[in-house]
């Protein structure tokens, strides 16, 4: 055999042996013997196949999509840390250069910071003290601060039989002080005024008979009107600044007109009510709610902090403390009817746990966003500006037609569901942008795990029986803040707004529970309780008689006990109480011969003790003696 043939045979045996060996390692049994790709280029050696995967039962396309998705979530390698490069850097860093030039040593800057804090505290306390304690009405002394929704009369049977718990009805005067922005005080659940039911408007019944501008001294208001809203309607108090005045009780009146004055349309009532009031002429005082001058002070000092500090800790905690007490003592205090010492005590009680939460937020969210940031103007506009927007949410987001995130409120408030849908879509759009930047930083897997934990926890809370999940806006802020821990311009804005939400929620409402009973969420709304079945009334000249079956029904949702009586309201005043076994299940009402001929409005409710369930809608005994039946459904 020629030598070339021997060489060729040896080479063939070597190739066969190599192929056999590779085939034994490849479970697919196929080997590319050439080692070249279609273009003739050498390919890297194939990996040795591992044992079959435990996920082999999953279809291959699904595995490929899952693997690609997991790889995308991991983000680029190496991660790309997001930082803000200042626009017009020389202009934005000018405050820092000025500070370093004139105060090069750290101890000098520390002394300046302490002097800055002292000036801020002095200006703040001066304005608050003047707002809280200034004002004097000749002959009446210092006015009593009241809330925007304060009134002489309680709803339903809250004033007791014949209104005796709300006496006196006349010959009494009261000097009061209203905070600013009382036009926002509205009835959030339906409120009956005779046969009318009002909601989402100030409760003002009566007033002057004409709509001419000016102060309407002597105009008569029904006793259950919001006192501050009535004062705005009459022109004795301004909505923007609040103010002081004196109300005098004038007893029973029998007609209350409806007029539009100073942005409030009052409610008409064409019958009698035992308690009415007027505003005393010349009693308006120069006292003002100084929340807007206080805002100017706080805004000035926080802007200076934003421009001249680079330390995230100094900037964040200074702003947090300043805004917390600004909200609590100025823009949205927890109780407008309490004196400032009581309010300060309440705020200090909430401050320690709030400061601990703020420390956690700084450590895990805010520090990453503000560390190394020298875009001073952008920090002031985006982060600080957003924080003020969130802290003043009672003004900045007041246009959104959502009072509370409860199914009951969303169902009854016009536009609430559409507004909620828009908010959810906006949050989703913002979340997609934040996901993009978190992925580039390589932090998306951990963030997804964190929010999966949040979701699972909320799901467990929602599954607890007989309690309702309520996401207060401070809780919403805590849930969303981790997703803003990036140094991007959008994150500066989002983080500032959410921190403002947190500050406003804690200073105004405290750490309200995430789980609440349905009764607590309902507030003064309708219970959807059983209603007394009233037989057709028996009418005679000058009187009318009603009868009903004994209250033997039981409703587990109302104090877990059966009813034991019936309450009768006449013109929204409790005039009769009949307890089972102590009084006959009937009531006769007589017109007073000397009283003007007016209609009378009757409503009935079951009682448990002195607590009334839902009342019926009003039946009307007309002035001409005819009877108009009650409509179906409850009222409050």
C-alpha cells in the first residue's frame, strides 16, 4: 500500500474515533464534524450537555421567553448608575461656591446653620403666635377658635328630645374665630333638610332674602348651619383669611330663604325650626388666619436650605421638621377648634414615630437620590417644590373629586370613579418609567421582590373578615417611595410629592389604621338599616296621628342587638320617642293655633337605646292639611 494511503487510513480512523467520542457526549447524537460554520469560519467548541433539567416538562418556547425575560430584568452588565448632570452648572453651583469662598471652614458653616435655624424658628413662632392669640372683640373678649364644620345643632336625634341637649335656643351670644378656606367644608354624606337631601356642598340653611353684595347683618340662619360657612355667606368672614365674629341666638323662625352669596348657595327651608342665629352688627374683628404669611416664611427658609446645602441628611431632616410643624400648626392643623397648646401636644405625640419613619426613608430612599447632587436649583424646584405640593394637598389636589378611597364614597361622588381611573393610569405610566431606570441600575429584581411582598401583605390584610382595607395617603406614600430611590429628574419630583403626602397625612390625621371597621368607614352615612313601616296617617283638623308595629326586628349590624323603640323627627327635630312596652306605638302631632300655616316634615327611625338607625325619607303634612307620602329609602 502506498504511503499516502496509509496516512489517509490513519487519519480516517482518528476522525471516526473523535466523532464516536463526541457523539457519546452529545445527547442529541449529532456532531458537526467539520467544526466550521456556513461561512467556513471556525466555531467555538460546543459545551458538554448537562443532565436533563427539572424544568424539561415546561414547553421550550415558554422556557426561552422566561429565560429572556429574566435576563432582561437583570439589566445591563455592568449596571449604569443614574446621576443628574446639572443644567447650566455654573449658575446652579454658584450658591455653593459663594458659601465655600466666604466660609471655607466647616465649623463656620455649622455656626451659620445654627443661626439659620434660630432665625427660622423665631420667624415661625412669631407668625403662629400672632395668628393664634391676636384678635379681640369689644364686649365679648377673645373669640373661641372653631372648626369649619362647627354648628349649634347635631344631626338626626343628636340634640335629644325637643332639642333639649342643644339649649339655649335664644338670648345667647358667641364670639368665634374661623380658620381660612372654610368654603371647602362640605357635607360628605347625604343630609336631610326637610324633604331635601344635600351632599357635597356647605350646609347653610337660610340667610338674607336678597343676593346683593355686602355684609348681611340680621340675616337669619337655621341652627344646624355650619357657623363659619354661614359667616362667609353673610359676608362677615372672608374665606381666604378666616376671621372673627359674634353670633346671637334668636330662637324659633319659620322661613329660611335660599340665596347665592360669596360662593355659597344656601338651602331653603319653608317651615319652623326652634334654634336660629344672626350675626351681630359691628362684631367682625380684624383677626386673620395667617396661614399664607406663614407659608411665605416656611417657603423662604426651605428654599435657602435647598440652594446652600449639599448634605442629604441636613437638607432632608430640616425640611421634614419644618414642613411637619408648618402643616400641623398652619396649613392643615389636626383640629381647628382646639387651642394651640392642645394642637402642639398632639403634634409632639406623633412626631417621634414620624421621625423614626423619616429616618428609615432617608436611609433607604432619599439618600440615594440626593447624595452627590449639586444641581441646587433643580433640587429646589423639583424635590422641594414637589414636597410642598404634597404637603399642601388640601389645596393642591382639592380639585380631584375624591374625598376618601372607599367603595361607598367612590360610588356616590360624581366623577370619583373616572378620577380614580385617571390616577391609576398615571401611576402605571410613572411606574413604567421608573422600571426603565431601575433596570439600568441593576436593581429591578430586588425592587420587584419588594413590591411582590407589599402586594402579598395587602392581600392578606384584605382577606381579614369584618375589616376593610383603607389606603390612607400616608400609606400610599410609604408604598411608592422605594420606587423613587433614583437620581433622575422625574424621581426628584415624585419623591418630593410622596414625602409631602406622608408629612401631611401624619400631621393632619396621625397614623390611622390601614384596617378599619365598616362602621368607622361609614362615618355619619346611611346604615342601610330596616325602616319603620308607618301606616297611613289619620288626619283631623289641627292634628295628625301615626301608627306603626312594635320594633321587634333585629339587625346584627347595628350594635348587634334588636331595636327597642322608635324616634320621630318633626322638621328635623326629635319630637317623640316610643320605647317598646313603655309607650304605645303611635304619635299624634298638633299644630299650634297661633303658628303660621306651614308644611311639617315627618321622619321615623328605629332606636336602640338612644342611638337612631336610618330614618325614613320625609312625609309632608302640607299647609292645606293634605298628606304627601314618604318616598322609598333611608335618610340621615
